[in-house]
C-alpha cells in the first residue's frame, strides 16, 4: 500500500521509512528494503531523513507526552509543529526526496558504487 502511493507522488518508497522511523530504530534497514536496489535513495532516506524526522516522530513526541502535564499538551503540540515547519533541513530533504530525487537518481547512482 505504501509503495504505490509514494510512486504516484514521484518519490522512492524508501522515503516512508526515514520519515516515520529513526535510523537507529529500524528506519535504515527498512529504507534498504523499500529502496528496491537504489543505493542513493536508501542512504538518503535511511541516514539523512531518518536522523532528522524519524527521532521526532518515534521518540521526542511520545516521551514528551509522558512527561508533561495534560494541561500543557497544547503548548507541546504548538512547539513541535513550529519546530517541524521551521526545520528547513527536514523540509528540504522531504522536498528533494519527493521531487528532485527521481530526476537525479540515475546520476547519483553512477557516482556511488553499491555497498557490499
């Protein structure tokens, strides 16, 4: 179900793994499986995207919700939202993963030899 949606958007399906999982929580190897042999997309999603957006989703938000008072959850939500929107690195990585990566995928793949 994930693969057709991401292909319809013009993105490599491995971007799903880095968006929702940190690279040290399984996102790196899930990105490898979803990349379909595309080493550039695998490393990009597994390392770059998985080190910025993944930890926020799977660690920071759940831990913060467990620590703060229920009356402060509104402020947590606003702060996390502001951080995600303002985080230009993540927005750039997401944008380039969806729009730029399919265009330059063959070029980047030629620069990097496959990992063995």
